C-alpha cells in the first residue's frame, strides 16, 4: 500500500463506518527507539462520509486496496 491508493476501510471506528472509501496520503513508521516494535500505519483522507476531506490514521490490517498497488 502506498500514497495514492484508493482503499476501503474494513473496521469501523468512531465516525467512520466500515466500507468507507478513502485515499492513502502517507505511510508512517514509528521510531524503533521509542518502542520495542516498529509500527506502520497509513494516513488516509476520507472520501465517502460526512467528514469527507478529513484525515485519519489506520493500520494496514484495517484497509483493503480498491484501486492502486496490491
């Protein structure tokens, strides 16, 4: 998954129902010196919700690629 991919959110969260479409804008890796494991998450811009245009963070396991790299 990379920036520019269109994704479907598979796990609901506050204000974002499952099945919501979003656009990946960035991928972030946490600093390994802060934690024992490196955590990777994606920043997505919501498309099909009343909060369209807002950015949220999701783990890769909570996203499914609809269009783009697989």
